[in-house]
């Protein structure tokens, strides 16, 4: 796919893997339009548009769906400017991008040029920052705000497994039916 | 005829009517004025009842208090917001003159009419069963021509209104 | 008090702004439409969402994958089972977890029960929006109650079920569950026919929904519509057929597709889908094997670094989970592709130029869940 | 494990478990009570037999204690006062006060139980229980509601016009009361049996429009104004079919007096709903529009404009609007019963049963229809309703009026027996209703049955091309 896209739009594709193809952010609209209109890919629907904050850059991810051919095309645009990220809007190609781009703008702070109505979606105008950015409110100090390790992991039995009935030390009595109150005798571990 | 109840009713209803009319003039808000106007209409209807003119009374309520008031409501609602108060008009003097002239004519008629002749039992001899039947007979008998002319006039007014407000467009009305 | 002024005289086209919501009977939650009207006709429409925004996607980045399952309950709170399923399937694909066959069947049964319950709610509120004061809604609640009872029987919760687990389901249903389910699926077709006969031939309902809120197939695809909204426009797209997950490839069912793409078609598609779901449940009950209902996974599941876009056909359409893992127990990025939000993309096109009642019905036919919109 | 062995979890569950039906309670009555009840039953039967004898013998007719017609008692009172030589104003005022109190207590009584009736009935339609907590069967619920409403703070929205905001709840109540004046409850029992009763009824009903409009306008709320404009437009439009319809009734019966209209139905032993089915339907449908009830309640369509013109009213002011809605429903019921359902007569049974009870039963029946409609039907759109009034009801009502004019002439002046002429009229009107409605519906292109369709079932998967393939298959 990357080869086809690269042949049609020279210089647009920067990198390609088995799963996705990365395009130059400035030409993403062009690439999407080509994918939508091409007979071979027929990416008629933008099923999902989102962005990932990679600390130094943003990845804007487009999941395109061909309904007739029943296959999925994943396009990524790497936006290098972490301070004021911007790229062309997909709205002229896909009307379904209207609210998804507003959501990305609201939560990630990526501006989409020529979006007809780029306002914050969930949060109000003037909300400080963009919450889904990894450096939102300075949390994590440039590190990931995520969970490095499970909180009680070390203290517990290293073989502890989810889904086995040993998650809690004492099994809760569970109601078996709508009105019944027979307590299931806990069978130990 | 001159029972105290009727006299009392006459004075009360007259007071309501006159007070309503005065308040229409005094009220600055057009919708307040409208409410007082309806009050005056209802007082008038009451006065008709005291005169045993029940059909006229009911027609007064139906046409004036019911329809004309709603017509005025629509007129006010279709008028832009800023002129919804009872502002000073350019036509104060002409209106005053016209009002005075009207009052003079009514006064003249009231004074010059020989009321005494109608006060006796003149109406009682051919006392109709209902005033409705009498009015109906007169409208479709003696006064049928004016009645028809009036209805044709109203019909054309209706047509004119439809023609005036009809939007010029080709696509059909979605129904 | 302002008196006559020249500028104010030009108020014939004064915009008449109506705020529908956040508290309004037909917005099904805290959802707000700011509507500019000209008489009864809508000239402009802007939607204001976010009253229920909980920033789930951010919160999810600090919790393990299993801990995130309850979040999905709260996203689309009328289709918790489907949401659980979507996340679990995505994580299983990301981490390569095998699911026992019995669990897959149980997942199908519960997802389809959830679809019936959700469609009953959607159609009931749609008819309520069209003005039938709650009667169809309460009729449709009758079987929804029984479905929720089944949920309660199985996992103790009715709405926020938190039932699916990565690698299976939390509990095997109790023995009383199966006769109750059998009773339900036996009477469901007759009940659905009863609901349908209540409204589908009603002249008033037809007058209110036929040729209202029409979306063409091309617009629906381009506008990223999914689920009954897409199928109502005539596009036969159902992920259960297109990329069968769980054991849907072993089920025989048909996909209902509308003819005109209006509100009525969306209503009828949902109605027909409940019938098909009943058929699926019957087949799953007949085919379900014994065995374990879950596999063990590490408490702190650490999927390999990578990303996955897992999706299921929820009651409202394609429900996607875009997960990016960096090898830690918590997702690096957790994105929910919410069908309710994205189905609203075309609302403005549907509503501008029609009268207010039509817009309300069109909104009702999209079946929005505010928790799903705002997340 | 059996259910009964467990204690009920909640007070509600306990009450449901402890509930015993009336029959079960009757079985456990002590012997003395049974004997007393049996005696009471025998005495009732004996009393009824005695009354029956009096009625057959005719000794009861016109006595002051003849409660089949409360007019008897009142007129005896008036005669008595006149014999005392009192001032003529006193009997006048006394009867006026008595009648007014009667109407007030009737409407008031209905307001007390009406909302209970509506809510319970709706609950039954909606397979749920309805109010059943306050008092027996929840009968005290309306009183609790009223107390709650009265206690509420009187809120007034910012920017509301205070005078016009306080006026409408009162203003709308007046026509709902005045409308009862010409209704005949029995042969001699109507408050004012005026000879312009029909015109009076129409005139009074047109007064409510202004109150509705003022309520919507003065609230300073966009929903309220929208609701008011909708309601006013609809009321003004639907007054025309109502008037046309009643004109048909008037032409046929030859009187504007409500008691005469009832007398005509009594004379020919036929209800006007059978003679004029189209007019009856038009009246019922247009009345639902006039009093804002489903399927024509677009003025307060809760899914669109919350509560319409009374969105901003709270407390007892909102309560008055709701009360007027109930009161108007039974007023329309009374009009419907009088014009089309034979009023206080029931094919001779009015000699045995008090006429006002018959009328009340008929009012209840019409009210039941209103509740039934509310529990069943969706709501029309404003333009559909307007189109229905102007394009459908009014032309058909005019045609009906012309036909009825001819029929009335034939019935009055042909000299043929009434059975023949009225039967002929029934036949002609039935045919007119059936074929006229169909022909006119075809003429204006109304074909609802063409709209229903079922979805296409497919196992295919695809996008636009698959959709085109599916639609191509018929």
C-alpha cells in the first residue's frame, strides 16, 4: 500500500510498516483523498481519528475503512512540533472528521487547518492546557504520567493471577438467583 | 325592567367598561392595553345582556374578546420589539380631533334620539321567542342584500389575505 | 428602558435562540443543543457536549487494563456488556490471550442480550420523542427488565455490569440462569411483534418519521455513521458479519438494511435487529460447550509494546478501542471510538432547515448516550 | 429455597406479600358482619322496589323530592319564596348561588379525583401501577399533590411582566367555569338554559386563547413563547371546524339551545353521533386541539418545548393550568355528550336513573377516550395539524353542513315519518363520511399505508456498491 501511495503522491510517504503507513503531515489531506478515491483501496469511511502524545511529537492516527472491500487502512501523520502542533483537516475529505478533530484539538491541542468549526468539544474555551497531553499540568515531570508497575505487585505472590479465585483473601458470598439468599459456601482456595 | 338588580348591574358594568377604556389609554405597555381592551369588551357584553340582547352579547364576546383580541396579539407579535410600548405618536392632535368629533356625533345622536317612544311596550307586542330567530329572519329576509354584500366583501378580503402572504416558490408545500 | 430606535426597527429577523438542554426531556441526558430558529424552522444548530466528561482516556493511563474494564461500563451505560467486550477483545489481541470457547459463547449471549435491551430503550425513547407519552417506552422496558434481571443474576449488577474479563468472563452463569434465558427467548419474538404492532403502522408515527432526517448512503459512509444509523441508510455493514469476532462466524443471522435512510428506517432496523439477536441467542444456547469460562492472566498484564485497534459491533455501532502499549501494566494511550459522538457528525445537516419536532425525532433516532459522547 | 421462608426485604415487598384481595377479606368477615351486610342488602332492594313503584305510579313526578331532576327542588324553592312575597331578587340570587356552587363543586370534585383517574388509567395502559401509596388505591394522591403545589414558593422569572404573569392562571380558569352554564344536566336542570347556548359555548372557549398567549409571552422564556404561539395558532384554526360542526348540529336540530338539541335526540331516539359521525369525529379531534391533549398537544409537547406556555409557572400557578386542563377535558366531555351522545337521556332510562348521573357517565366515557388517546398515540407536528384542520376538516365540515341543511329541510317539512327521514339522513351521512373522507384523502394525496416498509434482510457485507445492489432488488 505504501508503495502505491508513494507512487501516486511522490514524497508523501515517510515510513511504512505492515500495519500502517506514515505520511508527511502537510500532505495528509491529499493522501486521505487519494485513498478515498482510489479504486484499489476505496477507503470510504474514516472510522477513527485520534492522536497519541509521544513526548517529543504527536502521532495523529487515521483508521480508514473500506466497506465494500472490507479492509482497513491505517495512516499516521507524525507532527513534530510539540508546542504548537498543526496539520490539515480531514474534514474536506471525510465529514465524519468534524467532531473527532474537535475532540483531538480539545484534548491534545492539535490544530487542524481549514476545519470549519475548530472549537473545544468537551471542555470550555479557556480551559488551561490539553488534558491528554503527557505533560498536562506538569504531571510526571516530562516522564509518562502512566503506571510504571502495578501498585502491590512486589509485595504479593509473584505468581498471583487474575481471574483465579484468589484475588481476594476472603470470597464474597454471592447471590445465586433473583430472590435467593443461599450463601455459596466458600470453598477455600 | 327597572329592577334594582339591573340598575346595579348597569353601573358596575359601565364602570368596568369605562375603566377598561381609560386604562387602555393610560397603559404604556401594548399588551397591558390589550388586556384592558378585552376587559372593556367583556363589560360591553355584559351591558348587552342587561338589555336582553343575548345574541349580541355572545357575538361581542366571540368576535371582539375572542377574535379581535387574538388578531391584535398577532399584530403586536409581528411588530418589531422596540415599538411594543404605547409610545407618543405623531398623530396625537389628529387623533384627538377625530375622537372629539366622534364623541360629538354620539352625543348628538344620544340627545336627539326620541328614546321615550321606544321605552314603552312597543317591543312586547310582537315579542319574539328568541332574539336569535328574529335576527336570523331579518338577516335572511329584509336585509339579505347587505348580508350577502358583506359576506362577499369578507370573502374577497380572505382571498386577498391569502394572495398577499403567499410565498412565491415553485416547490410544493410539504404536507 | 429602551424606546424606539432606528436600529431596533430592523428586528424582523431577530434570531430566536432556543437552548434544548442540558436539562430537557428529549436530549436523553445532559446534552445541549443551541438552536437558532425562525418560527418553527431551525436555521442553525450547535451542540454543546461535555457535561458528563470524565476524561476517562486520561484516567485509563494510570490503571491496568483490567482496572479499566469498569470505565467502559460508564462510557455507554446502556450497553455495558458490549463495551466490556470491546475492551477485552482489544486487550486480548494486544497481549495474545486465548479465550476459552465457553467464554466466547457467553460473551455472544450477553452482548446480544445487551443489544436487545439497548435497542428497546432506543426505540422506546424515539417513540416517546415523537410524542407517545411513555407507553411504548414502558412496554419495551418490560423485556429490558427481564434482561437486566438476567444480568443481575449472573454478575450482580444491572447496568454497570463489569462482567467481561480479559481472557473470559467473570462468572459462569448460575444454574437458574439458563431456564430463565430460555423462557425469555421463547417469548421475545411475540413480544417484539407486539411492540412493533404498537407503533410501526401507526399513521401518526409514520407521518412523524417517514422522510424525516434522511441520510443518503453516501453521506452516511462519508460522515462515519455506524450501526443502525448506517444500516438504516441502506448500507449492509455489520462488524459481526464483516470481521466476525467471538463465535459470530458460527451463527446464522441476517443484517437488516433500511430503504430510505429516514428515522422510520432506523427504527425498523433496530426492531429487526432485536429479532435477529434473539435468533443468535437461541443458536448460542444450543451450541454452547462446557469447560472453563476464563483463562488465567497475570495480575499485572504487560502486553508487548505496540498498538491495536479492536472493535465490536455495539448496539450503537462500531465501538472501537485504540490501545497503545509501552510494555507497562497500564496503557500508554487508551482511546474509545465512541459511536454516539461520531454519529452526531451529520446532525447539523439533518436538522437545519427542518422544524423543531423533526429535529428532535432525528436526534432520537441516532440513539445517543451522553456517557458515550462525553466519556 | 422457597420465597415465603424469607422475610421480605423492603417495606414495599412486605406490602405486596401481605396484600389480600377484596374477596379474601370478605371471606374472613365475622358472622355478625355478614348478617348485617345481608340485612343491608335486603333493605336496599326493598327501598329500590319502593322507589320503582313510585316512579311507575307517577306520584313522584315533579315533586320537590324528585331527585331525578334537581330542577324540581329548585323550582319548588323559588315558588315557595315567591309565595312568601319576598323581593324577586332573592330567589334569583339564591338559585344563582345554588347553581354556581353546584358547578364549582362538580368541577372541584373532578379536579380532586380527575388527576388520580388519569394517572391510574395511564398506568394501566403502560403496564405499571400508578399512584397507590396515599390513601386507599392512592386516592389521596391529588390532595397531596395540591398541598405540595400550594406550599411551593411563588417564583417569578427575571424579566417577566409581573401583571401579565400573574393574570393568565386566573384568566384561563374563568372560561373553564363559565362554559358549564348552558349544559343541561336533566330536563329542567341547567344553570342558564340560554337560547344561544351553542354560540355561547364557542364564545367562551375562544376566551382561553388570550390567557394562553399572555402566559407564554409574559414568562420571558423562549419555550413558553413558542408554545404559546403554537397553541394560539392551533386554537384559532381549530375553532373553525368546531364552529362548522356545531353549525351542522344546530341546523339539523333547529335550535341553538342545548336542551333543545338533547330533546331532538330524545324525540328521534337516536344519538347525533350516529346521524353525524363525521361531525362528531371532527368535534372530538378539534377539541383535543383546543384543550391541548394528545395527539394534538403540540402546545406543550414535552419532548420539544418542555411544557409549552406554562414552562415557567411553578407552584399553584402551574397547578391551576393543570387543573384547567382537567376541567376543560370534562367540559369538552359534557359538550360532546350533549351534542352527540344524547346528553342526559339514555333511551328512556332517564325516567329511572337521574339524568345528571347519565350525563356524568357519558362525560367519564369521553374522558376515558381522552386518556386512552394520551396513552396510545404519538403527537402530530404543527404543520401537519394545521394542514389537517385547513385542508381536511374544514372542507369536509362545509360539505357536511350543506348536506345537513338539505336533510334538516326534509326532516322538518316533508311530512314523512321521522323514522324514515332520520334513517335516510343517517344513511346519507354514513356514506358521505365513508366516501367523502376517502375521496378527499385521495384528492389531497394522503396515503399513510404507502409509508410503512420493512427493512431488507441480507447476509451481504459491503458499502455503497452493496447498498446499490440491495436497493436494486425489488
